[in-house]
C-alpha cells in the first residue's frame, strides 16, 4: 500500500505524518465509482483527494474514503449532490451521522421489502386473471403499496420548479392518513379509467372527461396547471418509463389513454 504525506509526495513511510493512501484507480475499483466520476467530485469540491502522487494521480486516504462512503449512502437515499455537499461539510459528529444514515437505509430496506411483496402479489393476481383486460381488486391501493413517489421530486423540481415547490409545501402539510386517502382515491380512479377504456369509451367520452376533471381538481390545491402544463403532465405518463410502468400495472396502455384524455380536457376546457 503506498503512503503519502499531506503535501502529496508518494513514497515510503515518512514518519508520523505518513498515512496509507489509495490511488484513484484503486478507489474506483473498490467503490464501483468510476475514475471520471471521482474526478468530477473533486472538480466540484465534493470529494477532494488527500493529495497527488509524483505521477499526477489523485491519492485518497482514510478520511476521503469515509467521506466517499457517506456520499454514496446519501446518493442511495436520493439526495442531489449540492445537498450532499452541504450535509457533509456541516457534519461534526461522524458516528452520529452514520447512525442516522443507517436508520434511513434500514427504513428503505423495509420499504423495498414491501414493494417486492406488492409486485409478487400483483404477479399472482395477473396469473389468476390471465386473459382479462383489467384486474378487479377490492383494495386497488394495494397495487402501489410501498412505492415511494417522492423519488421523482428532484426531476419535478427541474421540469416545473414553481409548481414542484408549491406541491411540496402542500404535501408537507398533509397527514399520513390524508396521504394514504389520496393514494387510495388515485389508484381507485386508475382502475375506473381502465374499466372505461376496456368498455370501449373514447378519451372524449363524458365519463372519461369527468374522471379527468377529478384529476385536474386534485392538482389545484398544489398548483394551477394551464393547458400546456396539463398536456405536458399527461405526456409524462407515456414518455417517462417509470410512470408508464405504473399505469401498465393496472392495464397496458392506460398511460396513453390518460394522456389522450388529458389532451382533450386541456384543449376544450383550459384554453
């Protein structure tokens, strides 16, 4: 293992100031983070190396590896890089911080266990009802149990910053029971829309448009979409694979049906 002093000279042990270091290649191999990404983290001040060797390679010591571990944990928890840097720079109690990270990771593990059980239950339901256009469920909210819709928050902030901020404030004001109720209402509506589509209703059908009116009204407490924004929201149900997959769990092509119905609503009621 190479050693380096904090001035950055690679070589053998140089007394009490010498410390074990790893090259950027070794860190990339051990962590799974590419050398390019490590150089980017250095460039933005998120993970400066301990120094550089005679060959110009970045060198990382124990402190840097511990910081990289925390960085990766926070990335797993969904924080953007700017927030991660603020968290790490403000940190004073490393052990306490790691304990908090561990608690959040355990909670995430438990959530993913619920998601896995949800998907397994859906597979069983689909196999039982194979050949039918839609599934009939006593509790449609079970289809989405455990899913964390907050994972899309960062993307929403980038696409619609003002609307996302308003939505986050509204969500923060809701109780867990209110959130669960909204989720049940939303998933139940998705099943109704799938059944209307299976029955041959068009996107412009009055019954379909009544459901889309409810979608629009449900958004109003958070933000007020104009015609273009409402059409754009509907488009994400198809263009974004994650949303499309969510709708397809209820009925294949349901996202496109929502998109077309929302386009009709925007063209006829929001212009």
